[in-house]
């Protein structure tokens, strides 16, 4: 009978997890390392294509690809009360000092608003400016067409399946980074 693994189990020692089960059992969930290697290269390729798209969209705003990514993270995260630098940093996987520096530039360009949180004076809350919202809205038809093209072969169920698998891989990749750092 399968056992339920906890988050603590997930973060256990990689070598111990494969040694304790033996090579045959360790490979049971994944037999084709050539295939996983190719999938990783596909992720690299997709990431590079998305970066090129991000740079193209950013160019329309006169900003960098990284600044565009920050704008999109703010747009995605903000539920009306602003979003913290820490939340944006976590979403885009960047250090908070970088996000702080870039958001100050975006504020000077009139694309975001930055205000100190009333609840905690140490926290800066960011939101898109009306100008940025309008510019993004003006691009919405192109944005939707791009998404429709990229995901045209996916129905709702397959999109949910892919999303769930990607979330699992993202979590495991984060754990793997920590393991590699410890082993280095």
C-alpha cells in the first residue's frame, strides 16, 4: 500500500531516498532518463522563447524584459490593495533588492504606484498605475490571441493536468536547488 509522503519527506536526502529503495525501485517512477533530459531541454527552450516574447512586449513599453515581468507579476498578484516587494520577488524568483530597484524605475516611468503599507511601515505596496493598466488593456486582444495560439491543443482538463504536473515539478526543482547547494 502506498504511503502518504509529507513535505518533510519530500525534502529528505536525495541519495538516501534512492539508496534505501534500491536502484530498481528508485527508477520505478521514472525509467527513461533520456526522455527526462529532453524534457529539461524543452523547458530551457520554452523559457528562452518566453523571454523573447517578454522582451518584445517590454519594448512596447520602453522597459526591460525583467521590468515587464515585474509589471505582470504585480498585475497578477494585486487584488486591489497593492502587493509587496516580497510577494513579487517570490513570484518571479528574484531577490527583493533587484525588485525594489526595478520598481523604483517603473515608478519614475509612471507605470506603477508605490505606497507604504498602513499596517506595516516597513512594507511597500505596489500597484499598476492607470497608465500601465490602459497600456496593458490596449494589448489584451494581442495577448489573448497569443495565448490562444500557444494553448490551442489543450482543453480545460489537459490544461489542469499540465498545470498540476508543472506545479509538482516546480516544487521539486526548488528542493533540488537546495540539495545541490548543500552538496556543493
